[in-house]
């Protein structure tokens, strides 16, 4: 199993609409990916490691798929629509990482 993490680095004054991200964008991603999206999670950054410090990431999602190939096959055809929706909830540029899930 793989996990695709899409993370939005914290920046003071950045715009990030958590409600839109959770309630509109991620259901769109899941719907377009179909059965290849086994599940997803959405996180809201609240703090860094030091008390009172800003989070490293203001928001992120983790999309779980059977393989990189299944992710690419399901996300790729809809990438334009999905990536085009980013401007509706943030002015940040996301960072993406694909990981193999070792435990969980």
C-alpha cells in the first residue's frame, strides 16, 4: 500500500480555507479517483514542535492506494481539474510525497 501526502507549508498571512478543502476539494479528489482511493485523511496544522510556534504545514491530506500505478492511473486523467481547484482554497503551493506504508 502507498500513501500520497500533499502538504501545504505554513506561511504567515497565507490563505487556506480548511472547510472548502475538507468538504469540497477532497471529496472531488476521491470521486475522480474512484476505487483507487482506498481512503483519505485531512489534517489541519495547529502548532510546531515548540510551544506557540506555527505548524510546519497549515494543512495536508494523505491518500491511500494499492500502488503508485493505481494512483497515477486514477489521478492522472483528472489532474487538470483537481489541480485547477487548488486556487479555490489556498494561495500556497503544495509539496507532494509518495510513501510505502510500512506499518498501519
